[in-house]
C-alpha cells in the first residue's frame, strides 16, 4: 500500500477559506501598500521551500496565510500601477466558485452548461465588435490572444503553412509584419515563437499622441516589397500601454486591404471602449479588421486572467486549432466541444467571471463603468494641468495619465512611494523622457484618492536628494 490516506472531510478545509479571505481583506485595508522583501529574506522568513514531511491541512493553510499576507494587492486605494486593478465582488465570487467546481472546458460532457455560457459571451462580444456570426476563443491572457490572432493570420495568408510549415508555404526569411513603435512587446515575442522571426517585425513611427502614422506604414510596406520581402500582416494597437493611444484603425485597414495583409487589432487595454457610446469612436473601423484581442481582466474589472481573440470570419478557430482526439471528443457535436477550437486542452472557464459581472451590470452598467474610468483620467489630467509643479506629458486619450513633477526624476519618485508604502505607481517613456504613468482602471477609486496621490508625489519629490535632482536635470538636457 502507498501509505496515503484519502482526506476524511475535504469540504471542511475549503470552508476555512472564508476566514482567510476575511483576514486578507482586513490586511489590505490596514496596509494598502506592502513592503516587498528581498527574495532571500522571503524564501527564509516565509519558509517557501517544499518540506519533506507534509505540514498537514492546518500547517499548509498557515503557510498559505503567510504568503498571501506578504503579497502586494492590486485592489486597494493605493494601487495605480498596472492596466488592471480593483476588485469587482461578483466576478471574484465567480472566480472562487469556478475553482471549487474545477471543470475543464474541452467538452460539453466535462463542462456542461459552462460551454453554452462561454459561447453566449463570445457571441455578445462579437456583436460589439461588429462581427455578428464571427468566431472567437478564450485564451490565458492578451499575449496569447495576440499570438492566436497572428497564428490564424499566418495560416490564412501563407496557404498550407499549418500543414507543411513556413519553408514550404513561402516563408523563411522573407516575411515582414508591422506594428507601432508603441505596441505591446507580445507581438515581437509571438513572431519569434510562431516561426515568423523577431527580425521580421517592423516598428512604425508614432505621432506625438502615440498613434501609428499610416503614411509611415505604407512607406515601410513599399520598401519591403522593393527589397523582395513578403508583407504578411499588420497589428494595430487600441490603447497603448503607456500613453493609452489608439491607432487609426480605418486608415490602417485601407493599407492592409490594399496590400492583402492580415489585419489584427490588439485591443487588450482599449477594446472596452466598444462598451461606451461616448468612447466607441476610438475603435472606428474595427469591423474591417480580421482579428481582435480584448482583455476582460483590464478595463472590464474581472480577476486575472480573462482574454478573448475574436475573428470576423466564422470557423477560423476550428480551421486552425482543431486536432482529432478519440480519447477526448467522444460525444456531442464539435460546436459543443470547445477543445476542438482552442489553443489549450485542459483549461478553466475564464468566461464565467466576466459573464457573472455582465449579469450584474448589463450593457448599460458596463457603459457607465467605462465612462467613470475615463472621467477619472480626465480629472487627474485637469489637476495636473492646473498645478504649476507638474507638467502633463500628453493629453490622455484613455485611462492612463502621463506627467512629471518638474525638476524631479519620475523613477525615483515611484520607487520612494513604494518604499514608504504610500502608493504603487510606475513610470514609462514618453517622447524620450521618463514620466510618471498613472492608471485609472479602477472606477471605485474617488477623486479624493487621486488628490491624495498627487499630494504624496509632491511631498516625496520635495524630499529627494540633490543627486536625484541632478539625474532629473540631466534628463531634461
């Protein structure tokens, strides 16, 4: 015998989680910004090594408690750092319930009604994209959604590449794809992972607001054609990571269609503009694209991760991701077995938390939620613009605000805010300068939260050393 004994009451252990969640929430309120320990100290003090002898349920939960209470939170009133943040309670409950049920989304036999729920959600999102009757799949994040769109585009343009490989299908070192210089790094990363090559990526100049310049795109394509290259696809960005810029989709679509390129739109951050009649114009022309990335764990507020890749044409996910598996797909039609059109086999239902929150908000509620996020960004920009101690780096188009405290290094300010447990805040590069990048993805924050942050930035900046100020002066030159 193995010596392993089945757990006598596993449900009782799971019910203890309620107390741990309460403690995490209380700690978050008491300490919105946690000090990040040195890695060696964390390994030692939190006892992260795997034990030879098990700790038992109580010991393991205590170990989990130590780790969670030492982990930075993204839901408190002092988190302005990433393109996600806040906590929507209904979506969080759905995330917990999903783990308890622990279904896998490859077949209707395994996942049941959750398959129907996911497809209804994809259809609803396709409607906002203007692609009724299109196709789509959930992926483990925006990077993978971009990769999925790029794989489909590669296979569609290079006929036979899925079966025979790039060398037979006319690939090799002659391919070229095009993105803005402000695009997400996942595009170049994916090019290196799907056989297109990182060197095939052309970074197209952006204007002063961070948007791809269509004329520069056309010039780059013509240069590559003259050199005997084969232009393959163009990726536009809706909501760049730093400036929140939206590439002009309509103008890019004209060029992509003229040259027969696959046209993918990375709307991981900005795709949620589709939900708001006030901001939908930022996505004008999306209906002319071929594929589209949209992250629900960013502007839609659901827990990490929840992302979709949508396509205008139906049937493309099955065409490019289907594989037969008699041990798995044994009953029901393919439309009820998402594993036939997914980039994964076993996967959790990342749609259910978005579906649950959409049930709570409805389309109108999501529009209002989105408007609130952008209203907060405009409020902060107005405050920065009106204060002589600050300089606004660019007019915000979406939910990021980029600015500087005059004469002070932005990176040092962000580091000091973290070290003093005041705020989680990051910096980015705008027009060659390091600037503070503030994100307003959490609509439950108030104007007072941002007023407090701006005051903290000024106080921290005033306390920086002469050496720090010299760094800022050198950057200004």
